[in-house]
C-alpha cells in the first residue's frame, strides 16, 4: 500500500516593496530544496517575476501594501507557485517581448519557464505558474 501525501500549500505574506523580491526568492529556494530541489532555477525566476510585477503594477506596491506568495508541491513533477497582490485596474497578461525595451518580458519569461501559467482578477489578483522539467511552477486557479 502506497501512502499519498496531501498537498498542503505553504504561504508567506510580505510587504509590497522591491526588497521582498529577494526575500521571496530565498523562501522559495528553501521550500523547493526541502521538496527535493528539482526545478529550483525555474521556480526562482518565476517567483522573482511574479513578486516584482505585483509590487510594480498593483496596489500592493503602495504604502502599507502586501504580497502573498503561496507554494505547493505538485507530485514528483515540481511545485505550484502563486503570487496574490492587492489588485489593480488591469489584469496580468503576457505580451510579445520588445527586445529593444529594458522591461516588459516578465510574464513572457513566466510563460516560457512554466508548464502552465495564468492570472486574473482586478480586486486581489492572483498570478502563477507550474514549471517545466522537474520543477512545476505557478498556475493561477
């Protein structure tokens, strides 16, 4: 008989500042390492992009704003990462990258590094993906 482990997400809430991006990366690295370390680079890139976008493009980046990062193991395939911000006037969407610009490729990178990804809502938005290879990344539910 094989035991089936329940998927119990881990969650952390942090200030909506740029300083939270490396904090989220460190936390994700620790969790993915505890899960076996598969797909850690993909997970760190996705987490950085999603937390950075939440801080930059939502009310989470305003004074007193918060960002919530959630991670859950997805079988042996990897992890699911979600970033929940405090909402904005727009819904996160991936666009074609403009290689002449310094920014604007974050969600394109998330899409490239994830098996699946998504985002939605304007009042408390969620964005996430599920990673390629051994590491599954966030997918908004």
